[in-house]
């Protein structure tokens, strides 16, 4: 397995101060006067959604207020969803371009894209704008209100009457992202109310985007999710059975909170799920994917790097320990 570690404890820029995360989520609500819409996002809204750049700020602030009522996530308060470099475009190894190529390929069984924890769905829109057919795009989030806010942000709902682009993607809101994909009882994870709506799409996805997600879970839960669901049930096989078509390349990409400590960090969970949560370094994430490979009989080229110092969002809340953004791309390779 290969790995690229373009940021190490010796090379990662260190901030002058290391604040801990405020206990009050409202502390992450950036004041309206300090909000500036990135030029590339304003251009995207104009081209994709027909929104005049002079109205972009008021429009985005209104959508933020809507999304904030759904859940007070720090990324919403700080309007990180307006930064196109926060999603799959932040991932190493030209992940966005590789995803577009995979998803536009002509195959007997069409390759699909899944955004787990899609939130407002900005990556889905970027792929749509890049020419990926809309019916190949799927997103899932536990909060349907965020999906609705995404439609309002981009003005691309199926019933939109403004004449803009229609997204045409499919969205799902499973009761539990750990729900079995075959509907059977599996380790006590599944209840009737937790039927996973992705079950009909087993082994159909060429690209799975794990947004800002992994740091919520313990390492054991991360390993279970990646082996049993992402690789074991969602990703398409490298070779399609019985020559039915649909085998081929597969890619897992995403971002998460990271640390420079080589072995990563296990700490008490602050998200109400499980006993601990695990924060990865590039090395510990690579080791996780090695375990995934051994458990599933697959091989992966892994690139993982630390980049942004998360001055505004030190979610670790531990004195003297800085959080970073960890971006990763995992490309399945032939045995």
C-alpha cells in the first residue's frame, strides 16, 4: 500500500495560539458583517443557479439561517459550505478529476456516486456542473432539513420554476448509517425502522465521499463502517460477477479532523455515540485502510495529508493539541 504524507509534525504550520472549542455553538456563528462570499462560489452560483453576485451574500445568509435552525453545526455557522475547497476538491491525488472521469465513463452498469453526510450537497452540485449525469448522483444525510436547505441555496429542486439547472440527484435520510444494507439483523445494529434505503444500490458505487464524518466515531466503528458497508456492500466489485458489467475502478475520498501525532488520538466521544472517538493522523489513517484491505481482501493506494490548521474550530478541546483538516483519497488497485 502506498501513502503520501505531505504534512508531518515537522512541516505542518503551527498557530501562535491553540484555542479550545467553545462550549456554546453560537460562538461559531460568524457575524454577518464578517461574511465574504468567495469569488469562485459567487461565480458558481451565478452560472449554476442564476443568482446575481450582488445578491449572493444576502441569499447565502438566508440559507445559513435556515440550516442553523436545523442543526447548529460549526461548519454551518462559519459558512464552510461556501468554500469549494472544503469537500472532495480538497482531497489529494486529483480526487475530484478522478471522480468525474469514473462517473462519466460509459459502462454496461452505470457507475454511481454516493456522498455520505452530504449536508447541503455542494459536492453533488460541483459534479453535476462538471458534466456527471444527475441520475448517477446520490446523497445521504440524517437531517432532511439540510438537504432542503441545499435546494434553496442552489435553486435546483425538481419543481423549481425559475428555469435554472435541475439537480435531479437522489437523496436518502436513513435512520441509522450503520443499518444493514440487506435488511437482515446484523450485530444488533438493525431495527425495522432503520431499514437502509441504499439497499437497492448494493455494489453500484464507483465513488464514495466520506465528508467531515470519521472523527465522530471510534476506530472500531470506523473500521466496521468501511469494511462492512463502504467496501463490503456499497462499492462496486473490481470484477463484475458473471460478466454482468459494472466492475472497475473505485475511489473513497473525504476529509475529517486530524492530528499531527503519528499514532492518532483516541479520546472520549463528544458526539454522544460510543465511548471514544478516534482522530487520525496521515499514518494512522493509512493503517486503518490497511486493516480494511486485510478484512475485505482488497488493495488500496492511500494518500492522506494534513493541511488547514483549524484555528476557528479546534474540536479536540485539549490544551496544547492542535486540530487540522485531514484530507484523504483511497484508490483501489488490482491484486
